[in-house]
C-alpha cells in the first residue's frame, strides 16, 4: 500500500513539474500528429474512472460548461473563461487548474463547445495540482496537458 502511494506521489510530482516544462506526454505515448501509431487511451466518463487512471493520459467525455471560480461567488455567476467538463454522474472536472495560464479558455472555443458533449484528451488528476505560489486552490478533479477537444460522437 505504501509503495503504491509512493509511486503515485512520484508520478504526480513529475506530472506537475511537466505542466510548465513543455514536456509532451503525447510524444511518448504515440499520439503525435503525423505519425500512424495510436494507442488506446482509457476512457473517463464517471468519477470512479478518474481514480483508476490518476495521472495518466485519458480520453474524457463530458459536457463543456463555464464555471464561476471566485472564492465567494455571488448571484448571478460571473464567467471569466474557466471551464469544467461534467461527467455522466455529475462530477465536474476542471480544464486546467484555475491558476494555470491555459485555464482561461479562448472565447472561440467556449462559443463552439458551450453546453455540448465533448471528448478531451489530456492527463487526469483526482485533485487539481497545487498552485506554485501556494494560493488557494480548487480541490476537484482536473484535466491538464490537453492534446485535443472535439465534439463527442
């Protein structure tokens, strides 16, 4: 049990470090554009799938929604480009930690996918990676290292 926890912690630490280092997990898994090789990625459609595939590259299917990330949201909600993906069981998964430069999604992307079912390839974390500046963070699942976002079939 302790060995499994240690392996998970080391993997998680490496994945966090790679967020800002330009490491590309897709290259090592055969998902590089222009190459013919494709690997079958695990599917994430409910919360249990997140734990089973923690800190792994996955194909997540969920509804693309904007979220209010203010610490004390007032009514009505204020949307500033942060997005979550809602799984079949209602679990919300952040698209990048709120502190990450990629967390605020482009307006064109939001217009295209808002309230639609999408398939996203990226690395899944059971809890969003911590903010390097030690500021408050959302303790919810998070997808990082996003390779693609497409409308689901």
